[in-house]
C-alpha cells in the first residue's frame, strides 16, 4: 500500500509539473502572437491571444494549433490611405499552422466580429457629418451642415448602412452609408450638395488580416457590427 501511495504521489507531482510546463509553453506562444499582432497593426489599444487545447506541447511541437482566439481593442484599419478605427475585433482561428519562430501562422479558417462605434464612424466620414443610431437595425442618423445659396443649413437624414461589392471586381467589400431621402430631393444641385456631406463609402477589407473578409453587418445603439470570416487567414507575422 505504501508503495502504491508513493507511485500515486509521484504521478501527481509529475502531472502537475507537466501541466505547469504545458501552460508556460502556451503562454509563451500567446504572448509572442499578441506582441507580433500589436506591432503589425500599430495598436494604440491592446491585443489578447488565447490558445485552446490540452496538452499544448504536442500542438506546439507539431506547429499545429487547434484553435486560437484573438481580441483586439482600438485597432486602426488602413485602406486607401484612410484610417478607420475598430473599437473591438474578436476572431477565432481554426487549424493554425505556426511559422518557425512562433510569431505567426496561417489558419485553415476563421470567423469573428468587429464593432465600429458612431464616434469612430463620424471620424471615418471625413465630411464633417455626425453619425448616430438610426432607430432600427441597419439604419444610422447622419447630421451635416450644408451651404445652399450662401446659407448654412443643418440637416439630419436617416441613412442605410450596407455592405457592398468593392468597385473593380477584386472581390472585396465596402461599407456604404447612403441617405434614404434628403431634403430637396428632386432638385439635382441641392440633393448633390447634401449627399456629398451625408453619403460615403469605406473600404475596410484591404486592412484586415489576409484572408479575413467582411460577410455582413448591422447596427444598433452601440454602433455598426461587422461579421467576418474566411479561409487561409494569416495570423500575425506569417
């Protein structure tokens, strides 16, 4: 009996040591990936990486991870020399093949979501317009000052925010804000002046990790929510 107890104790100690080493290895890779992603994106906010699966050592030795979760806060996506801030970006990467120094890799597939707040959408408009919730999913309220016949007039319109195919047939997506109706509709000059302030497009897809595409969007009181997905998605520095 005493011998069996010793064997059990040794087994428990070895198991604890293995679990500790396994957790240390996972933390090392998580920190490497987070640092690389933060440096690559130039984040003012934060990057958190969580590696799933146990034991981790068998995964890291084969450089093949079952699942990696990523949380980004305050990331700026640059497309067409314009920056758009994403308040949140959460993604899960499945079947990640790590590169040699564990600073990145490529995932078989990924899915996730992102949030653009109305404050960030206002900054992205670059027209001086202010955006807020439009009272229904997919709707935003746009308020802008327009000069008509020498007079500065402030108008608010309800606009639809949609995901459209990017021009040029490259397969990307653009976020489009388009007013449903504007004051002076039917008067070409007036309508054009107002729409110049209220309507705009933003190409976000080219600033996403390679392979991660925008698939849908909606809006609520918090902002515009984007759904993401893709295959052969680059994770960090690969």
